């Protein structure tokens, strides 16, 4: 999967389940790749997202595992692509 395709899928997944404040912008330059990479570290980072009903997200409990597996696959893809482009 290409980087911006993964970012668009990530944003759609979050929007679908009502996760707010974590939208990523498309990456076109090394600088924008570094900006996205900066969102992976520290408390409250995109690594901390967990989609579930307990967090007030629009999802059924039986869908949580699949949604979070997809989320983490997308995050891994985005991270690796940005790491390669940030050089």
C-alpha cells in the first residue's frame, strides 16, 4: 500500500468510528514525512489510539478487534513509509 493511500484509509477508519483529533495530512515532502513521524511519539500520540465502545467510539464490541488490527497495520505502513521518506 502506498503512503498517502494508507493515510487516507487511516483517516477514513477514524472518521467511521468517530475518533476525533488525529487526522493525518498527505505526505509530499521529507518535511511532511517528519511531521507525521512526530505524531507517533509521546503520550496522546497516534500509537495510543484504541477504537472501542468504552472510549465512546461508534463501534460494536464484536468489531473492535478487527478495527484495531486494521488500525495498527495502517500505522505500521505509514510509519515505515514516512521513515523512508524523511531522509
